[in-house]
C-alpha cells in the first residue's frame, strides 16, 4: 500500500494478503462490537506487525469478547482464556498457565512440539 489514496481493486487483488488482513482489522476497529471473531487474521504478516496487531487488539477491544482462531501458539499465550479445538470439538478450556501445567493436555503437547515455554 503506497498511500491512503491507493486504489483497491475488486477483492483486494492489488494488495498483499497481509495488507488485506490489516484492513479487515481496521474495519473492526471502526465499529466497536461486543464479539469479534478473527480467523487466522495474522497469518500473512511478519512477527513485528503481528505483535503490533495483538497490542492493538488488547488496547481497543477491552470490553469485547475476542475469538482468535489460529495455529500460532505464540499468539494465544497473550489471551485471557484459551479454547482448544480438536476435530471440531472443544477439548480444553482455561488459561495458558492452567493448560500448560497439565502434561496430559493437548495444549501442553502443542507447546512441547513447538518448543515454546510458558
């Protein structure tokens, strides 16, 4: 994106996927909602942009319930509660600390696989 006057083609074809994802978050910020659902919303942005976007989420959706659907565990560690889904079913729910403390949990296995520490 070159400037605020940049042209946006149908379906955003002239913008990168990361730029389109940031545009969608900007739209969500314009109209406050009680529930915000973000499905792989940061999958195409770099680590620096991702950290900034999560900071924006935390600052601007304090009074909202945010569902962040992601496969990136480093993102979910920053949220109050985590829901772990497996084959379409909820298998675990709790804080990152609670789930990480249970060595039998799916979440614990994910942490071990990705070598993330909590």
